[in-house]
């Protein structure tokens, strides 16, 4: 009979390789392949572990007989200086009736243990920087769903803790909880009552670094934390001011569209428009289907629906409904403003519910007057950067300049004043939900009049050489756009577009992350097949 022994080699804080509090154990004395039948720590069932044979993690979580060194990394929520016992039952893969038990006792070290006993559970988020960039206050958003009896009020009970990957020092950081809901349909082997919520925070990462962020929850005595960041808001109704250390944005009182951007950063420069229609600097989506007048979402007065979400990590402004005078054109616009972050994120959608004949249907746009901006720059697809003076392009109604739909970024700026606004088109999706193919124009264009604007035309003949053409657009056509605005400043000698380049790179390759949760005792030990419309053997 095998004389199996278990030796605890050490306790560790969560690491990227093993993103939970854990103990490393050495298994010795085995004379055959072994499976793990059960692990208990201080009498509690421990279901999460990794088997490592000679430095290689076993995908089958099995100890191989030919292994020289076999280790178990066991999720174990140890406390500083605590006395602990560990019991492991091993089973033979080929002998169902044969099992072996090994035990060990250990005293935990005086640092690196469980962060706070008031919070009963935690999930681990392993974040990885894989582009070689320094990431500063990059927004993170994690969807969470836990068994409902684990948390009563996520807004009060959730904390995010950053774990230093070298020292193991734990630091609570500002977080924001939103999208809270509960599912209480039924409890059985297939489904359990579930609390849903999302967690937002800001990550700071060195190039190629991996780090663990712990999401603690399950403390019904906790009070809502009062985190202080540089993000603020003021005003009443739709007319609000939202800002941080980098900028302040003024929203229009009629539509909540962005009216002004005040660039701080030592220059105190205001970007505005105020020359045409409602004077906003963000008009689109828009539609022009004569004889109905040209309308934009910035013409909402007020929007059919508006939601403000305030917090220490982000402020969100979301509006949606039919475009003014166009009941069959459904639109939504979302603004995201983050703490300690210079970018503004804009998302917009258009959906046609009926066939429509239009001269203009457009999405993402920025429009500024020419008191400040006098030059346009864009990143070429070959990697170069093009620039052109606004005065050197054709004037409205002729199209000023056309660039490729996949242009990585563009900017309107003033070289002498050292200020500008960069725009990164992060995503653009056009589709048609029903029969046939979509009909969309594949470019972005600059237009120059008393103002300067850049927009993405979807269906557009207005500034062509045959502007009276009316173009047919089909019901079920959907357009989505996600932009980042970056108000920026620069001085003589600076590489003026470096910040836009770095922002563009980061937005196109966001931090990678993976969530790890403990296995609850209610999870069946055997796989439970789903309820299918027809029988199907999935194993």
C-alpha cells in the first residue's frame, strides 16, 4: 500500500499564476497515478486547486506516477498567523475502491493573508498588459453574477483590492457598482437564485505586467464606501457640467448633447461651436429625408429617455428615442467620463424601423468653430501622418477632404496655441437585420465652413456633385459607432500627436483580463446536461 505524505511548503497571497490565497504542498510516496478525490482545510471542503507535475500544470488535475516532483496549489483562504489543518484524499484512476488519505498541519505567516474577514467571499480578476504600454487609470468593467444568498446589496458590500504582484501588499482602490439586478426564478440543479452586478475600477499596469485585482463581497453590515476622485458633476436637469483634472464638459439644457469642452492641462482653452442649429459640438446621429427638415439627436428637446449614472470611477449620460420628426429612426447616444483619465468615450446607434429615402444619414461627428482650430491631421493607413490647413481644403458645400473609413485617428488642432481635440474611431458596425445587404458609404470626411467638422456618412449625397439624389435605405439597417475624444495640449518641441498615438494603441488593445471564482458547495460534482429542445449527447 502506498505511503503517501503531504508537506506544506508555504502560503501565498493571490498571484497571476494562482489568483487566490493558496498553499503550496508537496506530495510524496505515491506509487501510481493519482486523482484528487477530496480536499478539506480546517474541515471545510476545498474544491479549487491545481496539480503541477515537474513544473507542468496537469490539465486533468492528476498526479502522474513518473513525476519526480508533484505539487498541489490549493485555494486556501488563510489568515495571518492562523493554525491550520489540511486533509487530502487521493484516488486511483484505475481502482475505484482504492483511496489514500494524507494530512498536514501548518502555521500561516504573519503577512499576506486574507484581506478582511468582514467580507466572506471574493473573486479574482487577473489583468494582463500585453502590448508593452504603460497603462495609467485604464477603465475596467467586470460582469459579476453570484449566488443570491452571498450578497444583499452589492452597492454597499463590494470592494476592489489591488494586490502588488511582488510584495503582496493589498490596497483598496475606488470602485463603482452598477447594473444591479436579481434573478429569483427557481432553485434546482440547473439554476440558483443569482445576484447580478457589474464592477468598474481603474487599473494601473506596467508594460507586460500581470496583476491580480480581488473583488470582495458578502458583508451585509458594510456601508456604501465614499471614494474621492477627481471626477465631479454639477448643475440641474440636463444642463450639467462634468469634469476631471483634464477637462470639463458642458451639456446643453435642451438635449444633454455636449456643448463645450474646456481643456484644462494648464491652457484653459474652450472648444465650442455655437454657429448653426443648436450649437452643439456633437450633433449626430442625424437624418435628412426631404421634405422633412434635417434633424439631429442634438435637436432633442428633451430626449425621450435620459439616464445619468454618477460615481467615483465614471459618470455616464445615456439618451435614447426617436430622432426629432423621424419616428422611424431610433437612436441612442452614450457619453462616458472617467476619473483620472483624459479621454471621453462616445457611443451612438441608429436603427431604421421602416424603409426610408434620404439625402443624409450620418453618425459619429465632432464640429468646432474656427476661432481655435485651423488644421486637420490624420493617421494614414501606411503609418504616416498627414496634415492640412483648414484654409487649404475646399469650402462647403464642396466636400473638404475624404479619408479612409479605417483611419486609426484624426485631430483638429492649432499648432500655434498648442491645443487640439483628437478622435479615435474605436468601432464602427453597419448591418442590415433582414433581407439583402447593407448600403453604407465607406469613408470619413472633413467639411469646412465657418466651422470645421468631421463625420462618418452612412448614406449621403448632400455634398456630392449631384446633391439632389435621394438614396433608398432599408428597414432593419443598424449602425453603431464608438469614438474616443481626447482634448490635448502640446508645447514647442513636443511630438504633438504622441498622446493620440498612445491612446489609439491602448484603445485598440485594451487590457486582457480573466475572472476566477471559488466553486460553491452547491455545484454538482458531476456535469449536469442542459435542457435541450432535442436530445443530444454532448459527452
